[in-house]
C-alpha cells in the first residue's frame, strides 16, 4: 500500500473557479516509485467587489506602513471600475475581495465616488494590523502586479 495525494474538486463561490484540494488516501500500487510529482494549479489573482465578478479596471494602489512595521494600510483607487457596468444586473457591491491561491483577503471599507449623480470611481482600504498580515498582503500584491503588468514606484 502506498499513500498518494488524490485531488478532489469543489466549486468556489468566487468567479465559479474550480479549486483542487489534496487529500491523502491509501491506494494499492503495483510498482514501487521513488519519485513523487506535485502538481499545483495556480489561480489568477483578482479583485472583486461583487463575489464572482472580477474587476477589470486596474487600480492605483498606495501603501503606508508604521515606522515600527507593526501595521499598515493599502488604499486602492479605481477610476471608472467595470463593476459599475454590471452592478445593476448582478447585485450590489458587497465588499472588497482580493483573491489568490492562498485564499481571500477582504475589507468592507469601500466608498463610491459620484460625479454629476453618476458613479465615477471607487476607493477601497485594506488595513494590516500585524507584520504577518502585511506579508500576506504583499504576497497577493506581487502576484496581482505580475499578472497585470504593474510596477512598484517608491515616493
């Protein structure tokens, strides 16, 4: 008997993507294999305001961090976000969701900007209260920026 990783699929509530979860099961095996293959499925990092609907507009992101490095805040500004195009059909903005292969980072600090009575932009804030939360956010941002051609500019 050899224990192998068997993949099981489930549906995610975000964007209907299929996630593969590893689960160990003992499976009879005829040949003895010394090599093990690990297959990892990457999930494209994305931002959503309505669960299941990816935001297509790339934001301007500003980061601040305390001098002692214990906390920080990211401010995302979206000009003419695509969520305004679909929000009437799909539903209301429920929050700010940053999704990658590690999971979901979320915030409810979301404000819409209106010009002449029409939606023009969204500002969302994500607060990090520990170095661990900061590191997790930075891993998301690295993946998101690589997927969307963003670059870091230090002021």
